């Protein structure tokens, strides 16, 4: 088992994202006693750390300085959920949506 929870990254634009920390049944998002760090190699440049802030049941993450993701970029997420550490997850851009999903979200573990 890769971790005690799943992550779900939902793009709101090509520089703003919602990051959900979900239980093993892909439900019950939580931010209590949780943290995230997200970064990407935006535009093929050096690693850029995203700015993430807790919301009611997800983290809102924004790429700073007006930068945006472009094809070939890779997003890395490090998270803990309710005190349980997760493993780093990578999301190649553009994100691939699972065939069984219509949400536009990208899932990790």
C-alpha cells in the first residue's frame, strides 16, 4: 500500500488548483492536522514552490509570480493527512483523467 490516503489534484486554471486529501475509499476529504507542499518545474525552469492554503475541506494551491504549467511540466506533492505522512506523488502535465472519471481531477496515492 503506497500510503494511508489518496490525493486528488483538481485544476481550476493552469496556475490554480484544489488539492484534496482523501481516505482510502476516495472520500472524506480532510485538512485537520494535515499539510501539503507542492512544487513544479514550471516552463522547464527550476523548481517552483507553490503557495498552498487550507480551505474547509481542501488546500488551495497557486503557482506564484503569474507562472503557469505547460506541457511536459511535472508537479510534485508531499502531504500528510490527519498526522499520517504520505509518500511524494508526481503528476505529469497535462493531467490524465482516469477513464471512469468525469470530474477533470487527477488522482495520486
